């Protein structure tokens, strides 16, 4: 049965893939004979070992899954040569009754030609014709194969299972129909598919499962096979529709009788081979032929056919045209074909032919572009020759068939294009090179540019820095110039190596040397003060020694070279050294400090004087830093304040030593001075050391401010005024006692005089009355004097009491006038009219002042001179003045005239009685009223004493 199949079939058994059965078709495919039976696949066909079939087979064995490949490639040995072929093949697992896989059935139909023709379709029409022939031959072969199958069928006795498996596995539709009742004995999958029925139909009659039309057709064929007892073939039978499914496929059918021993047809086998693909190929070939012919006409394709063995060449009219060969001329490959090819391309052509003839790699194909020389015109044209060499069984080339197409135009165009492309290419390359050069130039340029930019930036920055420095320098130079000018500074520069000094005009001036700008150093030295020269020399030497770092700052004297003047100079300089330590330059400035030096000396001596004075006067001194509160005191102050001899003392320590009755006042005064500045002048007592006695001290000081006006130090001196105080006390005590002792007898005297006056009045004793009158005036004077002394004493003790009331100054002046008129006859006293001038004061005491001033005017001015008394209101003050035409007061005495016991020392005053207390008391009275008292006086012309008191505000 395997042999009967129209396709290659083989069975491989077991994992060794032992060939259990193989049909003739398969052997042909393999190029083997029947001896392969029972051999392993590997041993039987060693050449296919590495083509992957083994693995596929083993996979099917292992998995049971069918493997099918419609156009599988296989390299098969034919006549000792390996040939590539294509097969529609399948591997299907064979299972026993238990479903165990025991082998693989392999079916294969060669499709090489189909593939081949499909691939080469457009190459040549003859080829397609030949394919058709081949196909026809194949068909023939197939037919004969069917016959063989038919013959073999009867002989075959393989197990039903194997047959079924084979049937199942075949890609061909196979089935067996009972010839008597038309029941389906068996039908493989493909047949069932073809009929569009399933395996339930097996065992049933054809007319029961198929369309009426189909089944009656089949039944009539089976009838014929039964009658004729031979196979009936159907070729290219179209099966257009089965059931509802519409499709169009073509089949080659074989209806084959199966005979029993008696030669009766018991069943009919149906084999249907799907030839749709082949048929379509054939149709395609037909179409291609038509198209090729059309193309031939349109594109002047020449067709040639060379019989290689006989060297007979067939050229169609197009070929002849291309080669310039007459239609009638018989042509040959070597004489016409080869000779017509341009000598330059001939070798390529021959080589390509040889390859097509000999080399399997090219599979006979030929495709060359070459030039052809027209045999008649000698013109050259470009053609493309495409051909195919056909070989015989022995692989000897038989035919070389192909086409020739004139491609001159397209060649030219291509050539042109190529040239253009080459040009373009060259141009491009040039461009690329140029571009690269440009790029590298660009990069260089870029780098240079960047460098330039950064250099530029650096330069700019440097320039800016330089400009800035220049500016700074010029500002500094300017400043220096101004400063030097302002400071009157001269500059000098010593060239150390040559011992030459370069100096400016000012410097020359300072040395009193006006001649040269450059002088030897020795000459400069000559104008130093002799006493300072060694010291200057030493300082210069030190500056020129590297260990001194070159600094030079000294003060010395010069003696002017021309004017002989001694000047104090302050020289500052700096020496500059080389790396080896030798000085190469030494320059600096010189400044005239003669005046400063003189001032300094003066300050020094003043300081010394002060020190001596302080020491001589036995002053205590203090210096309080108001910021740090640090107090410095001298020993004398410690002594005066009874402070410890050494160690720190504080302001509080000092204040603590002040007696309680003065402490608060002094403390406040200190505070006020420190806060507000100004002078400080305070007297107070401190308790003496180890004693209950007190010491009177007077402290005088002030607060110093720094440059910003901030108060920083409170300094001053303290002097012991105990003796002075005691003197004052003693004097005042004395005055008190004296006044009292004087007043008592005067009181008695006054009493006696009153009695005397009364008696004289009674007696009418005029002379006694005169005497008692005079006595009483003297007693009054004496009383006034004593009152004055008492007042002074009281002032000293601060015990004057004011009896304030508001009164009219006009009244007061009037009272004084009345008293004066009564008592003074020696002078003309002019009382100027006084307006109503209300003041609040102690009337008696103010009157006392005015009377005192009038009396003084009388006392210190000549007889019969005029005394003017006036009271006017000026700026809200009652201004009372007493002017005389007397001796006046010398200027030197004026400041002291209101002091206690002060009297002008002169011949004139000597003769005038007085104690120098009247003005003192007057001043005290006026000032205790908040008023002022003063005097203007010209010696020999007269004096004007005046006082002022505030006028009461006028009630509105
Ligand atoms: P006394 O007149 O008792 O000496 P005063 O205190 O009144 O004391 O005067 C003090 C001194 O002032 C006098 O000694 C005198 O030298 C001078 N003095 C006062 N008034 C006048 C005056 N009008 N003209 C000149 N000198 C005067």
C-alpha cells in the first residue's frame, strides 16, 4: 500500500528511527534502493544527518505532535552530487492500540520544481514551458504511480492499523468505499475534510452523508470501476463547494478497484490529490508567458536558446537586432554570441558562463551586464543578459536559455548617475575633507578664540586693576604730596653703593643747604649738630643692617650750612636690601620739629613748674577717669582725706571721709560736674585722722573732654583751708564780741545823753543841747558801725535774715532824701524824681544800702560837689544809681571793692575813716535779694555806684 501511494512515504520505527517501510517514491527521493529497509535513518541516508530531520523526528516521537512543512529544504545526493530540493513533507506519530508511540510515518512530495519555477518565473518563458512539460511528465509519472499503486494494492497485506495510520497521515485524501452498498469503509482526515463530513460518516452509505449530487456522481464512478475493473482517473477536477463552505480547489482523483481472490471488485479506493498549487503555478506560467511576450515586444527583450552540445544558437529578432546579425543568418555561440561581446567584457562573460555551467553555487543562473558591438554598424550598446543553464542527469549543461535586454539608455543614465554619484562622492569627500579642515580650523579658532577671550578678560581685569592701582596711586601720591606739603616734610634718598644723598628742596632747606640736589653722605653728616652726629651715624648704620629690617626713626639737630640756624629734625626712613643682604637704597622723609621741640620743652617745664607749685602749695591732686571710674590721687590728697597711704582708692572712699553735714552737698556737686562739665569749686570738712577734729578742704577742679567732646576725666586739686577758715572764724568771733562789748556802753551812753537832752531842754540850756545833739550823732555813727560789724559777722555765718515786703522805691528814695537833707550840708545832693516802682524786699536793708552809697559819695568826693541819686526802671528792674564827682577808684581796685575789709590804698582814703565793710554788706544784701550791684569809676572824675532789684510784676 505504501508503494501504491502517489507520494513518497516511509515508516520509521523506534527511537533508532529504523526504516520499517518505504515506498518507491521515497526511495527515489532519497536516491536509495530497497536495501535501506531495517536500517536506521542515520545509516541509510548519512548525508541528511546534519539537516535537522533527525531532531524533528525525535520530537514527533517524543511529543506525538505532527510536523508538516509545505516547502521544506533538503540536500539530497544525486549521482554523487549534493542537490538542494524542496519537499512538502510531514512527520506523524504512529501509535499502537494503547496510544503508545512506536514510530513515525513520513510522507513527502517533492516541490523543488514548484519552488524553482516560482522563483524563476520571470526569467524565461521556455523555462516555464519546460516546467509545464515537467509538470505534465510529473502527472504522467503520477498516473503511472497510481497504476503502480493500483497494482501494488492487491499485493499488499499490511495490518489494517498500519494502513489506517498511513491513510491518516497522508496529506492526500484517501478512502475506501464498499463497492456493493457504497458504504464508507474508511476515509482519512483529508478525505473527510474534502467531503466536509466527520468520522461519524464512516460505515454509512455515501448517499446518506453526502450531497445528492456528489454522492450520485461518486456512486456512478464506483459503478464504472466495478464494471470495468480498472482505475478511473480524474484530472484537475474542480471542487467548488462542499456544504456551506465555498472554496475552489483542484484535485487529481484516482478511483481504484480493490479485488477479492475471485477478481470481483469488493471496494473502490478513492485517492484525491490536491493539485491546486500546481494548477495555479501552471496558470501563473501561462500568464507570465503572455506577459513576457508582451514585455518582449515592448522592451525589445531578445530571447536566446543555446544548445550547448551542438553549439546551435537560437536568437529571436530582438537578439539579432542587438548583435547586428541578419535574420536569415544561422548563428553560433562562439562566432556570433561571444564575438559580438565587447572584448573588454568578454572575459567577464566567459567566466560567468563557466560559473553557470560548472558551479553548483550559481545553480546555472547567469546575469551579466556587458557591451555588445553591432556587427554591422560597429556601434556599442550595453545589454543585460539573464539566463539559465539546464543540465542533464549527468550534470552536463544542455541548454542555456535566456534574455538579452538593451540597457544602453538606462546604463548611460546609470553611468551618468554613477559619474554624478562619483563626482558627488568626490565632491562630498572633498567637502568632508574641507569640512574636517574647516572643523579643525574652527576648533583651533574656537580654542584660540577662547584663549583670546580669556586672555582678553585677564587683560581687561589687569587693566582695570592697573587703572584702579594707578588711580589709587595717584590719589595716594596726591595725598602724600599734600600731606608732605602740609606737614612741611622733605624727602631724601641715599644711594648706599655710592654714598650719595638725593634730597628735595625742603630737605635742603632743613639742612640749611641750598646748593646741590645730590650730595655725598659725608657732607650731610657735616651739618649735623656735633652732639647728635655720633648718634645719627649709629642710627644710620643700624638701619643699613639687615637685622634691623631697615627701619630708621630718629630726632636730631642740624646746624644750617649757610644760615647757621639750629633746627630739630624728625627723620623717618627705610632701607631696602638685596637678596644677599646688602642695602641698595635708603630713603625717607625729614620734618622740622624745632617748634614742636620748643613747645615740648615748654610743656615739660610748665609741667615741672606745676609739679613744683603743687608740691610747694602742698596741694592734693586727683584724676578720675569718668569712663573706668579709676581714681588716681597723690600722697597729699591721701593725707588730706585721711585715706590709707597706699592701695587703690575710690571716689566713694573719698566721699565717705567728708563729714556728714557736707557729704550730700559735695556728692551732688561732684555728680553734677561729671555729668555736665564746668568748674568744680567746693569747700567742705573732713574728719581728721584719729581725731574728732575736722579739717576744712577746698577742692577746685574741672572735667576734661576728649576730641569728640566726650567727658573723660575729672581732675583737680585740693587745698587745706582749715587755717583760713579758723582765721575767718576767729575774726568773726572777735567782731561779734567787740560789737557786743561796744554796743552795751553805747546803749548806756545814749540813755545818758537822752537824760541830758531832756534836762537841757527843761533848763533851756542851748549849748548843752548842741553838745548833747553832737554826742548823740556820734553815738549813732558808732551804733551804725557796730551794726555793720555785726552784719559782717552774721554774713560770715550766713545768718542775715530778710524781712520781705512790697514797697515803692520812690518812697524809699524819698526817705533817704529826707535823711540826707537833714544830715548832709557839705554836698549838693540831687534826688531825681522817681516813678512808682514797686519791689518786694527788706525795705530797711535796701535803704541801708542806698544810704551807704550816698555816704560813700559824700566821703570820697570834694565839698560842694554834686551827687546825683536816681531810680529808674530798666528791663523790669529798678535801677538805683549814686554818682559823685569824687576821686574815683583805680581800675586795679575795682574787682575787689566789694570784698570784706577792702579799702583803696591811697593818701586820700587814708584820711577817710572806714573799715571797708560798707560795700561788702551792701553786696550781700542786694545779692540776697536776687539783685546786682556794681560800679563804674574813673579816677579823678568820679564814681557811679548802682544796684538793681527786680520790679514787682504789675497786676493786670
Ligand atoms: P569805708 O568807706 O568804710 O572804707 P566801704 O566798704 O564803704 O568802706 O568802702 C570801701 C572802700 O571803697 C573805701 O575805703 C573807698 O576806698 C572806696 N570807696 C567807696 N565809695 C567810694 C566813692 N564814692 N568814691 C571813691 N572811693 C570809694
